[in-house]
C-alpha cells in the first residue's frame, strides 16, 4: 500500500485504481485465510501456503511502517 500512497502523493491519476487492485490481490490470496481474521504470509508458485503459522510481524510491515506510522 505504500506504493499507492507514494503514487498518490506524486499526483499519479491511476494511484487509486492501483490501490484497489492491490487490495483485491491481498484479499484473494493472503487475507482471511486459513481462518477468518487470519492471513497467509508466504505462498508457493501454486498459491499454496508455505508456512503453517500466522506471524504477527506481517501486520507491522503492512500497516505500521515507520514512514507512515500514525
């Protein structure tokens, strides 16, 4: 999502469309799996989970990076 924020800040007229596409990919492939409220951290080329746990560090990297932390 940082890329979409930077593109928006740079005046890219397609930044919001890009952000929407990124959210779609996240929802389809990574979020809400394997349980509601869960996520997949790593996928194989065949889109199968590579780990059998849900690492808490993923949330930090997705939402609380130092550049955009609130």
